[in-house]
C-alpha cells in the first residue's frame, strides 16, 4: 500500500537553503525535481513548516532554512530546521496585507490566462476588420449600423460571412470589457477588506462571475 511522504522545495541563498513550498507525494509518485532542490521532512516538520510559512494565506517566504548538504535519504525533523530571527514581530495588519497580496496575484493569473486567449481573438478580429476595409467597408463606432447594412445589401456572400465573424468577435470583446469592470470592482473590495474572510469571499465571488 502506498504511503504519503512530505517534502519542501528549497531556495538556496548563500550558505542557507530556505524551505519555501511544502508538498506531499505518495511514495509511488515521482518527484520531478533535482535532489538538491527539495528536502524530505518528517510529518511533524512538514506541519511546522506549513504553519510557519502559512502558504494558504500568503506568498512563500524565506523564514525557515537548513544548512550544509541535503541528505536525500534523511527525513529532516523540526530539530534540523532553523528559523530566521525577526527583528520585529509581524502585526495582524502585516498578515492581512500578505493575504491580500497573494489573493490579488491569483486573480491576476486568472485574468492573464483569459487575456492570453483574447489575444488570439484580437488578431482574428483585426484580420476581419482589414478584410472588410479592403472591400470598402470602413466601420467606426459612429457609422457602425450604416456599414452593416451596406455589407448586407452588397450581395457579397463572403463579405457577409466575414461580417458575421466580425460581430461575434465584437461580442467577445464587449464581454472582456465587462470582465475587466468586475475585476476592477473586486480588486478594490479586496484592497479595502478588513478580514481574511472578506478577502476570500470577494475572491470566490469574482471567480464565480468570471468563469
């Protein structure tokens, strides 16, 4: 029967190797990292690292480290780990700001993925617009309805097909504009939030409206 093992990714700086991203793997699963880039942990050490780094609520931080060469055959315990001395204790406001920062990054990633698809749509839209212009149909916001009628009444079947594609693309871009306005609204909500619960609620509500 497969058993669960516990690890953390490492980030080396000078003589310290910082534990920045704890993760779990079944012993039958491969780890696609070089042995120098992660460390094996005992369950207690894994819980300790997760609690200290608070990855769920914030970006990975360089708080906990080990020194010396990493032994890939050793499960490192809490006693093997060292913690960076903090000159100043974190306030509740510091923790909340970190949670806001992570949440905003997650939202930006979602938006970026959507915009990457939109870039292909934009390229197609410009091709359609160029085609219609080459046929003498110069469409602007002011003459849009008039030009649509000109294409329809032209008897040019291909131009009519291209116009149909053009209108579909235009609808997509209008939807993207609406998405941006939602994003802007909820970004402001997250920045103004006073608790982690308010931040989470805003994040999941926006995600539900976007996708």
